[in-house]
C-alpha cells in the first residue's frame, strides 16, 4: 500500500495533465462561444503535450548524446519531445485555421455564439 502511495506521489505531472485536459474539455462543452471553444481545445492539446513529455522524463536521466567520457546511466527518451514538436506545429496550424473560420463566421452572421448561428442558419434556409 505504501509503495502505491509513493508511486502516485511520484507521478504528479500526470494529474496536472489530467486536470488541464478536464478544464479544456469542460470549456469546450459548456460554452457556446466559438472563441471559448477554440481556447478549450488548445488547453486540451497542451495537456496532451505535457502528458507525452512527462512520459519521456527519467529522474536523474541525461540527454542521450554519446561522446567522449560519456558514462552509462539512465537516459531520457527523445522520441516524445520530437513527436511533441510535430504536434505543436499541427496545433498552431489548426488554431490559425479555426480562428480564420471564426472571423469569417463573425463577418457573415455578426455573432460568435454557436446557438445563435444555428438559429440564423435555420432562418436563412
């Protein structure tokens, strides 16, 4: 039992990632404003980035670079960091596209409220 409590205490960054994801998820589901939904999605993406980077972390580990005088020992996994760089680029691209769509929606409908846009679309048909 004590080992389980110690293991839970050592993995605190997983809880931070989970809390961030839940905040983003709640924001996305509970608000009808499109800008708030985009912000919620970005918070969820950030929590996933934190989770993957935390998976690659090794306590007392060093960068996996072999050179003169390199000693053996635990090394950090560079793969999660490399994958996260790609994820950040995709995230920024999707966010820019969503913001551009949001601007066009505001120009066309005059509001960013998703419920009002659905109502206005029903009136235009």
